[in-house]
C-alpha cells in the first residue's frame, strides 16, 4: 500500500470532506494536524511516506526536505501553484507535483470583512459589548474614501468591484499593472508612492515571493495618512512585520487588518496579538467549506490518477 501523509490539517476537517476508509485497501493514510516544530522534525516524521498531500504554503517543502525523504514519489498541493515547494529539487528527484483547483472569491470576501471591521471599530465595539459598555467609538464611512490596491489580478479585481459598489474611489499599482484592466474596472493607475500617500484603505493583493518581499516597510507606512488602514490578505512577508508593529504601537496609521503573517501559525507571544488597532484573523482567506471540498476531493483524485499512471494537474 502507498503510504500517504496529509499535512497541516489544523482543524481535523479532511475526513469530513473525503472518506479515507473507503480507500484504506489502497493507501495507508496518516493525518498530521499540528505544524512541525522545524524541518528536522518534519523529516523525522515523514521519512516513510511515498506521497504528501499538503495545504498550500503551510509546511515548506524545501530542497533539504525533499532530498531527505528518500521514499517520496508524489506531492499533491492545494491550488495550482505553491511557492513553498522547491519544484527544481522535486524535478531532480523525479518527484511528481500536482495541484487542485481553488475558488478565488473567499479571499476578497475576507478582505472586505477586515475593511468593514476596521472602518466601524468592530473588534473594540464587540469586546466592549461583552463588558457591558455601549457605543464607545466613532466609525468612518466608506463612500468617497480612496481604496488603494497593490495588485489588480483575480483577487484585487474583485476587491475593486466591491469598492466601487460602496462608492469608493479605487486606485491601483503593481509592477506589472494591466492598464486595460484598470480601464475596464474604472480604477485609476498610479505610482506606488501616490498610492501609499493617498489611500484611506491600502489593501495588498500580489503574490508572495522575492519580488514583493518587504514591499511595505516603515518608510512606506510613514508616508500613509495617519487616518489610513493597511489590509493584508496576501502573504505576510510583503509587509515588514517588525516595522508594522512599530507603526501600530505609535499610531503612525489608524490600524491594520491582517490574515497573513511572517511566521504561521502566529506565535502566541507575537506583539501583533496585543495591539488594540490590529484586527487579526488566522489565515482563513481560503478556509471555506466550498474550497475544502474542492481541495481534499481533488487531492485524492490526483493521487488516484498518479497510481493509475495518468497524472493530472501537473505543476512544473
């Protein structure tokens, strides 16, 4: 039987979406619901496995990890790209990497949850309601405000459309901004500097990786409006976390809504957890029943296709 590890099933939900018992005659599954302590711990636990079913960008599948897992033959990730897999190392070892489809809409929906939560001080008001207080803050309206988008791809475009529906002015910048897309969505293209300077809500929607690492540092935050909010539902390292903590601690900007972090899961002692103007969610931008249904069923589908010698959705 093929030994299969299901990694980073933090909520122990995988078996709610696929019946692993029906496949027990062909595969020997083991579910890992806790993140590994480090790479050495990951290698130690995964040595015997021939297949890894992984949640995108939770456990890094590095060159060292790949080279130490001598029995590994196939990796199936959620999504059709995963920057935490060293594809070159996998190719050198003749390890097949496959993916799944994914719904885009959950991330824009969460982005607007954070924007609205910041605008109306929901974190503070909800906490205060449970403490017996009534109306302790004053919110701001979205209509007429400037929504700045770093990235106008699939996710950014949906965020832009909703911003327009709220009556906001929408601006966008990225290194490869599509001017035709800007025209189609009635979004004003601008420089990075102008975007940061003018936005009331600055939301990040570019891919992770070296290109945009530390795209937002203290230098950029200091050029934002004091009343502005920063939202990141893309990847943690795009914003320099230490600089953001300084900015929020000293009220350089009004607040931040974050779903992604430099290290995930976010350590219990991370200073972001203790800042009243930080609205935090635990990387749930893609965590919906609809997405998980796609992920887990298509991971099993890809595993079955591999065993039949007809692999699908190959990532190169």
